[in-house]
C-alpha cells in the first residue's frame, strides 16, 4: 500500500503554545489530504479536507482559525494547532487520497498524539 | 446526515473460528466501502475495499456488500489472536472522497 508519514509522532506542550504537524505522502502525489481527530475510545472524526494549492474545507464545528491547514505541495500538508489547550489533546491522523494498485482510496499516516498540559 | 453504524462489541471469538463483523449505512448514494483495522494507539490500516454487490475475498478476509439492504460485512476466517483490534467500517459516495466512519467494532480473539 501507499506510504504516508507524519511528524512528530508524539508531542507534549504547554497550554497556549502552537503545534505544527506534518503529513507527507512518500510514494505518490496526493491532490487531496484529510485530517482526522480521534479521542480515546471514539471513532475518527473528519476535521478538514485539504486540497493542494487551495484553502482547506473544514467540517462543521471545527474552528478554521484554530486549526490552520496548509497544503503547499502535492506531497505535504501541515496542520497547526494554535494556542493549544488541554481539550485539544487527541490523536491527530492525516490521510492521503491516491491511487495504489489501481484503487483510489485513502491511506493513513501513523498519527500524532498531542498532549496539552 | 450520513451515518454508519457498527456494534461496538467487544466481539469475542476463539482462535481458529470465523469472526463476523457487520456494518449498516444510511446514505443510499454510497458507492465505496472500506474496512480498516486499528490497533490500540495506532492509525487505521486498510484491509479491504468493495464497490459492487456480492463477496470479495482476500486471504482470510471476505467482504460482503448488499446495497439493497445497505449492509456491508467482513468475515475473518481462522481468526488469530493478532487479529484482535478495532475494525472500522468506512463509506464514501466516491472512491477516495470523504469517508464516513462507523464507531468501530472491537474484536477479541482468545487463544
């Protein structure tokens, strides 16, 4: 399957700081990337859809000024959690839309666990 | 609102048995269906995709789709303890487009 990387894998920060998470598709060009958030024992919730060269589309209830998404190239999308607070602590996962083995689907990165103290 | 429903489990099966995981969806316009496996603390891993009615087999996994009943299932034959994980059903109106996930079913395979 396709390879998607995320960095960092784990981050602990103080309340009020900003955290940037990178998502890279390593072996294919991803015109569309997705950002999800998963709280403990819950399913994935889509936060936003990121298209290369255009503004991200945010899901209802997701603050676009708090969760800044940049998709500057076909292989890189970044999510910045601005002024993070403890309630932002979660598992953030990106996925890339791509063709692999003839199948157009989404491939997930390994996730970033954010803990805000 | 598009919904994907799964029994949260846990579903407990003995090693070597067949595990049957079920999923229903509300959007009749759905075209693409996926099963992901997620181990605790890890991100989802794609197991199977299915797009047309009927069965699709891949090794020990068989996905079944019935669009008339809006039902998709995953069978795991010869279940192994390493299959113990949460299985997520995901549905999309177009392949690769936005996915709607079910809540997941936790599977426990006991040695």
